[in-house]
C-alpha cells in the first residue's frame, strides 16, 4: 500500500463514529492517505489502522471558530485540496454555516447551504414533501407548551416529540444520543417541556407510524459534482436499538423500488449533491411508505453496501478527483450488517415484549454479514480503543500526544 502517492489527494473524514470508520477503511485499503477529524478523542475511528493522521478539533457546536481555524491550518499543511467527507450532522452544520470559507479548501460535492439547511430542519423538509405529494406522518411544529398540550390531545397518545433541528438539541438534558421522546400521556409532555432543557418552539409533535421496525427502508445514493445520481441502493432495518424509535442496529441489503423512487423525487427537487440517504417507513394502515428524514452525510452502515458491491466512499472519491465513474444500478441483496452489542440489547427488549424469540434472533445471523467495527483487516481497532480508554481512566500522561 503506497501512502506517498502524490497523484492522489488525501481524504479528510469529519466525525469518527462508526460512520467515519467505514470511510477510513474504504479509502485506506486503496492506499489513500486519510485524516480523521473529531472533537472527541475517544471516537472509534481514531483507533483504526487506516486513520493515518489524527486531528483533534474544538467542538464544532460550542467553538465553531476554533474548529474552523484548525481545519484551515491542517488542510493548508497538505499542500493540496483534500477530498471532503462528512460523517456527522455537527460538521454538516459547521460547513453550512461557513460554506464559502471552508468548502474552498476541499474537493467536495456538498449541497448548497440552503439545501443543507432544509435537510437539517425537519419543518422545511416537511413543506417540500407536502409540495411533492410524498406521504409523511402528521407533523405539527410547536410554538408554546400550552399549544403542545392541546395538540397532543388532538393527536392522541402516544405521540412523538422531535427536535426540528436534531443535532442542535440532542446534547441537551433528556435528548442525549436520542432522536425523539415518546410521549405516553399529558404528564410526560409537561415534564419534558417544563424541564427548561428545551424550548417548545424548537420541537415538533408527530404521530407514530404503525408497523414493525423491519418496515423501515432507506434509500442511499451519491449525486456527483454535476448533480447526477450515480447510485440507487436500498437497505432495510431488521431491528432498532432502542426498539421502535432507535437506530438500525441490524440491517439488510434489499431492493425496494418505491423507496428509491420517492427518495430520488425528493433529492432531485432539492438539487442535491454528494452522499446521502432518505428514510421511509411503510404504514400498516394504508401500505404507503412515509417520509422519516434525510441524512445529508454518510451512514454508519456503509460497510454493508461495500460488501454488497457498492463502495460509496471510493465512488465519491473517484468522482471528486476527476476519475471516470459509472452509474451503479445493481447490488447483491441479502447481505447483513450488525452492531452486535446493541443488537443483543435490542433482542432482549423485543423478547421482553414477546415479538422475537431466541431462535429467530440467532437465525437472522445466517448468511453473508459484516459488522459495525470488526473487520479482518483492521482487527485491533477495538483493542486499541479499549487500551486508550483504560489509560485515560488511570490518568496516564501523554494520552493526547497521538493527535495533531
């Protein structure tokens, strides 16, 4: 593997959760020099053998000026235009707010700032979906706590309380690492809204979509620099953690043409560019796929399409560096992706409610599969992280010397 090839620009990967880890591995396997950038030194991507340069940033939400200054310095130090990959909404928001300043440093296919703003703000996205006639669950933005209580009664319980701009709210009390709150009665709603952690005007009420978790399907794509969609790929969730309203801890490559049609309709209307995905859920009441959200970044499950024949990071890299790329319309169905620790925790929750047996859970692991963090060519990633965390807890000095 040649890491000193001057003909290939380095790749900058922002956000080193499992999302960023799959990008580092995809490009690192091909000899591309990678820079991993994040504000949290414990993120799993830092510990991959394919993270060649580790850059610790200021928090992009609390210290955007400091984060932007460090990005400028590190990018300038490469002597070229690196290729940009965003694997976190925090950094998507940072680049949107400083679009001209930061994107000029990189080869990129980011959407325009107004498109990013629409993606991140579910209120604006809902208006576009309504214009296009794309089915979606009943959703109402809030203005006050009193209005919220009246609306919740009109919806009927349970109802979902969701942040309009999720990444800005999830760090606050009650929404850490969560997408929403399930409101089961008026008391729940009063407790959340009157806690002082959130402003009602930042939230929306939404009806739940009836149906099992495996009714969730995601359209994943890449729109090239000219706005042409190059890839049509769909995957379905098998399970979520926490169950029903969490993230997909078990996923499967499967083709769903209606989800691809609706996803493309929405992204075409937005004038989208770059990597992204649109999530839908089939409603048990009418059989329609209804819009959940858009992700204007990479996904944590990108090892799955790679194993199914579509290497999203490599395709994007080649397009952005001016290499010829072909449209991809087919992939191998049936491959699975697991985040085993969380999937086992989800299994226990499903089993407690009586919807999943030991046998059915174990059988789901049959066939071709990949995992969220473990790969045969990067087996020590988790061990390095465990060792680093242990040394940090023991307060061994020098723990951050490994970062720029």
